C-alpha cells in the first residue's frame, strides 16, 4: 500500500482548494451554488440575463453538487429573445 496523506475539510473549502474540478479555477457559478445550499424549502433563486450555455453549466454544477433529485432548474426565453 502506498503512503498518502489525508485530512478532513468542509466540502466548500475542499472544492475551493481543488479549484473547480481540476481546471485550476473555481466555477463562476459557485456563488449560486453557495446561495442554493442556504435556501429554505419554500425559497427559489431567480437569475436573469444568462446565455443558454450558462444555464446548462449552472444546471450541471447544481446537479453534480446537490443531486438531480434535489434540484429543479427551469429556464424561459424572454420577450427580447434572451
């Protein structure tokens, strides 16, 4: 068996230290994930002015972090086609 070191950290701290899955930076959507983790059962987050790719990236982050069964992401095209 190889020698290795291990330490226990809070999830958020470990993710920040790892830099967002090995890409060397934290996800720009991290503030949304942090806010979501603190929501009450009867609360929701409304975000506007996102591109389709932003919506998908945010959805993927939330699903990975909190599980598909715990997150509902809805998107709608606005009158100005955004």
